[in-house]
């Protein structure tokens, strides 16, 4: 089964959704699963050094500090139930994730998912700047990626343009928020749903013979800066 995942490392709901999906995969007894990771840049205008996190999020959401903290607390609690640690109190930077997506694109297939998990942990648990090239190389090294071969390519204009182009293509094809999961090009799940919903989606995709896309919508998600709602539900 092919599962396409559209995500961004700055989105906590993407990490929660990933955890739920992989819990569902662990209980899956059908055909072998293959994952394809796709970038969806929530805000590519952030500079490499990042912005101060809370002031950026307040401006983006248009809310006061108390409401922002309440939003973080709710999201953190959902993460805890999923087994994901979201330490919003220590995050200091809103980051540009383009380089992180580049590193995933350059990484061999058998290490991509491990790297994706490590990058989420680096940001939400360790407050690392995903816009910093050396930081990302260190993350790659920690999971066995041969970054010596990738060092000269990471940050290249061609690869930057490739990541931006793929993210733009997703928008042009109707993707407005992440996470988004497509199973066998047949079943589309928008947002961070429960393990059970993902299990049902996998079963439905395995049984469907036609290529018509069935859609599940309405869960927590992150939208680009010009859109409304980061985890808005």
C-alpha cells in the first residue's frame, strides 16, 4: 500500500497525525506499506535565523498571549495522549523548514521515515533551529544518514526550488492544510485523525477497485500563513 504524506515540520498536528498513522500501520495485516513524504511549506518567508516564536504565533493567529497559551496547552494534551511530546514552553523560534524538507529529499528511502521523526523531535522537544544547515546535518548524522555526501547539495538553489515547487504544486492541486494522507491514490484523509480512522482508511483503500478519491475531512490541521487556523478545531 502506498501512503503519500503531505506535512510540515513546524506543524504539531502533522507529528501527532504521523504518530497515529504509524500506530495504525503497526496493527495492519494487509499488503506491505510504502511511504512517500511530500513537503508543504506553511511559511517560506521566515528567514534562516527564524522569528521569535510566541510573538510570531500571536501575530499569525491574531490572538493574545493567554489565548495562545491555552491553544498550546490543548495541543500538548492531545500530543501526550498520542505519545508525542510537544514542549511549547521551551520553543523559542518559528522556523523555516525548507532545508529540513531538502534533507529528507536527499536521504535514502530506507532512512527517510527515521529522519522525519528525528526532525520533529529536534524541533518540538529540543528547540533546535531547522533553518540552520549544520543543525540539520547533525540530526541526519544521528540517525545514520551519510551527510558527507549530502553536504554540498543541502541548501543548493536547485533543491530549494524543487522543494518550493512541490509545495506550490500541492496547493495548486487543492491541498490547503496539513497533515494530509492519501492511501493508494484512492482514499484521502485530511488532518490529524485517530488511529481507528487511519485503520479504516487503509482497509477502504485496499478494497477499492476504482480510482475515485474518497475523502475524510474535519480534523486538526495547520494551514499556511495566509490561510485561517493552525490546529483551528
